[in-house]
C-alpha cells in the first residue's frame, strides 16, 4: 500500500464531494461542498499522528 496515499486522498475527496454536487439543497451555497471530505482527512491525519506516537520507540 506504500505509495497509494495520494490516490486514496483523491478518492475520499471525490466521493464525499460528489454527493452534495448530485443533490444540492435549494438555495445551498456550493462553497461547502468539500467540508465533509476535509473533515474526514483531518480526522485521518490526527489518527495517524496518534498512532505514530504509540508506535515510535521511547528513546531516553
């Protein structure tokens, strides 16, 4: 799976932004289409940071 991260990110953003594009609410602003995808990616980044801290050996 090494090297597949950019593809996974593109899939997440595309799939999560296609839903609001397909069925926009009446009067909805299109500026918020990517909000959910970015929140998911931020959560994944936070989980990765925590997992890195748990796996990294304690030096000292």
